[in-house]
């Protein structure tokens, strides 16, 4: 069996994992990504430098969803990480 070198997760899977890691059992949450931006001089060669922008991922987390947040970006903690002794409302299918 070949060795696995990569694991890829969707934004929803990442949000679900973070909800579980944080021990959240209620509320609607969505992924939060903070970016850092910088202006630099860059190019393919020293004689081809040009003003450029660089974006880096500074941090990744979750934030409470707003009422008008797109439903496809929201994870309900009560569904993905129900408290012990409660039943999930998640549809089986």
C-alpha cells in the first residue's frame, strides 16, 4: 500500500474539526482566515523586478456566524458535536 503524503480538507471539514477541538456544543460557526499582506519588489530575475504583493496566511480559526452569513459556510455545533446525552438533529441519509 502506498504511503499517504497529503490530506486535504474542505473549509467545512476544518470548521467541524475546530468546533470539536474547542469543545463547542452550541452555536453556528464559520471558518476565519486572517491574512498578512506585504508590498515587495520581486520578479523572475534581478533585472525584471516589479512592485508586487505577497499574501500570507497569518492564522486560521472559527468565528460565530452572523444571521446573514451564507448557509453553505456555517457549521452548527449542536449537529456536528452534540453534548453528551443529547441527540443530534442531523439527518441520516
